[in-house]
C-alpha cells in the first residue's frame, strides 16, 4: 500500500501522529473509558458507535464497519490518495519523505512554477477589481447579485484593457515571458514579442481540489460581437479542462454531507447558488461531462442531479454525456428550469427554496431522456419508434446490473409500444463487453462475519505479542480457514520472527484489502478478554483449531481413499487407510 514510501517511514509517521488529535479536528469526540467515542462520519446514526483508540492509534465503527489508522481516515474522509495522505501526515509529523525519482525533474519544477505564476496572476487581477479604475466593473458584479464576500471568496478579478498589464506586473517579479506563455497567460505576436491573453474582462480563477489556482475563465465586458463572450485558459501542465470541476474545492464537504452533488454549467451558475446557501454544487467548466469528472464526484457521493439547460442546442448530445454516470454505477437525475433561465438568473429571481424544489422534483435520467425524445418524435410512427428506442437503448446498455436493464426494457416497451423481445435484440447489438474496474467497498461496509474462535485468536495476538509466539508453536496460518485471517496470522508470525514489535496501526498498512483492515480494527476494539481466564481461553481456542485441522485432514483422506478405490489403485488405498487409522488412533 505504501507505494514508493518505505515501510519504516510510514511507521515513523504513524508513531508521531496522534489519531485522536487528527480525528478531533474533523468531528467532536467524547471520552469513553480508555477510548473516545463519536457519531460516525461515514454513515448517519443517532447513537455513537464510532470508536477511536489512543492506545492502538486506530478507529472503528461498529455500525458500518469503517476502520483503519490515520492514513485510512484521511483517505476515507478527505478522499485523499495514499501519497496525498502521506504528504499531509508527514508534514504534520515533521517527517521528511523521500523525493520521488522522476525521469524529468525539470517537469516537476515547471509545474511548481506554474502554480506560483497563477497565484501571482490571480492576486494581480483581484487587486485590479478593487482599484478605483474598476468601480464600474465591480458595480456590474453587484448588479448581477454578487456580494463583497463572494468576490473575496472566489477571488474574482479584472483584466484591464491593456496589452501588457499582467506581463509588466509579473516581469517586475522576475517571471519570464516564456513561463507566462506556458501558463497560458501570454500570447506571442506575429511580429515578435508577447501580449496579455486576457484584456478588458472579468476574471474567474479556476481552482483544483486543493484550492490551488490552475487556470482562468474570462468574461467579456464590451459589446464587441467579433469577440467571444467567454474565453478560458488553454490546457497546461497543471490544467486539463475535462479533469476538473469548478468549485469542488469549496463544496466537497457539503457534497459528502448531503450525499448528493448538483452539477451546473458555468462559473456564475455555481457562484450565485453557492452564495444563496446551496453548497453541494459544482460547475462543469462549460464542457460535456467527462469520465474523469464523474470519478472526481464519485469520491464524495454516488448521487448526482444535473441542472439541465432546456434551451441547449445540443440537448440530446448533452444528455448522452450523462450516461457516464451510469457507467460509473452512480445515480443520476435531471432537474429543469423554465425556458430562458439558468441557475444564476433563476436563483436571483426566485431564490434558494424554489431552486431546491426544482432539484427535489428532478426526473430519473431514463424518464427525462424519454420525455425529451417523445417531445421531438411522434412515438406512434414506426420510424420515430426506431429513433427513440435506439437513443434509449444507448443509455440502458450502460447499466451494469442485468435486473435494471430488464426493468428499463419493460418500461420502454410499454412507453413506445414495441415488444420486449425486439428491444432486447437491439440492446444486444449495443452492449459490448466492457472491462470495469472494481471499486473499493464504501466506508459503510457491513461488519464482517467470521469464525468466532479464529477471530478471538486474532484479538489475543493483537493484544499481546507473547501470545503470537505461543500460537506459532501450535498452529500454522493455513489452520485459519478464513483467508483474510490466514493472511493476518502469516504477517504476525513474520513480524515476530524478525523481532519486530507488533503495532496495530502499522499492521494495517501491510494490507490493501479493506476487509482485512476492517477485521483488524474490529477485533482490536471489541470487548477485551478478562485477564483471569486469558490463558484458559487461549488454550481452548488453540485446541479447537487443532481439532478442526484434524477433522479437515480426516475428511480429505476419506475423499482420497474413495477416489483411489474408484481407480482400483490398491497400493495408494492401503497407504491412505493406514494414515487415516493413525489419525483416528495415534500410534504409541
């Protein structure tokens, strides 16, 4: 799991980070004996079942099964990748991570430089908006419904009507013209030299999930029809349009808490609703939704409501892009606004509650798409039925679950009067085998059901290292029938053999399987075995597994004897019978 980070550095980080302090920065904790208790942040509950152990430096929810160490918490709560969590915790712990070896370290240097240039440019544009020269521009934004707080929060700015305003400002800060061009902020003249890309425009910085400025959107102020109303930064080493969502850095917590993400199209379609208190919202940066954007949303929720523009020229094409959410096994609905309104103008005129009422009344994608198609084509005509069914089957084919496909085929058949058999034949033409990546089980996985004897032995080993040595003398990892437990035992035996100390929070990092991590955390934080009968319990558990091993061995020999008898192999049968008899009555 550690990737390029050595295990000893991971263990060093874990030894310096206090998981109680870390988690208390996100949710309120209450002391419960030696542990701390809280309402689980990964599922809704009224009675706290989320436990944090300062002794073992792990957490576990006995309601939903979520559990792990400090790395796990950041990965589950903040949706960080492991390396992101490692960087965060290493900085917190004062541990230096080894520098990743790349073939082109200059590329990394360029990326760092571009982030810096974008931040400087954003500050420059923001200061322009707050100057006396931009009073009319600021008033225009106020008239659009924005307030001073939103201007500051989203760092809105203004590019003056000059060819070299930003260039001169950044050159004074020792930023080269070549670097400005690579950042997409300057363009080259045919006759030589450079000029500002953005001039006489309202500037909207675009942030990544870490709130770093990665690009800019610019809205025209003049009424010059020869120029585009909106222009954006080109793609750069830090910005790819289809891999980012505007505003997600502001809204990710609200998306996670509400378990739903509203998707709109433009910057102001995000800003005005957000200002009105609708915080679980993102904007698609004006492009058809991409797989990368869907995966980005999926980090925080599986539920999406797309606020659809009814005046969109590419209505069906835009709808087709929503099939991406179905491919990602997400729930997608579509909300519509009255003709002539977008989220920006609708919220300004009717307010938050009316907007959210539209969201609450959103149609499921199947119903919405079918309604659009039936409004375009006469579903009583044969040719129209073929067009409607073809477009609908494109969506149905994206569902992974066969039961869902079957039900939608049945509904489509009823809606357009075409037999299910015919629709299924057409569906088979559209359904191509796809390779889907298995996603990790959500944090809300159910508690694991295990053999109680095996689970108890794991618990005893996690509580006392000397127990591991004792069990190792009597049992093998293979004696644990549950594969996950067998893996845990194998690692524990290896650690003891190497003379290493067993720490529960470090043990978790040896496994990528979330189920095994859950077993470790659940076993560690379950009720302790009383000290008065620990040895008796240990001996009883070991004997039970020995008896179980003997029983399995006898059954296997019985099956092998029967197979040898069927083959007429007398010698093999005699050997197996002798071994079977020894197991029944050990020789003196």
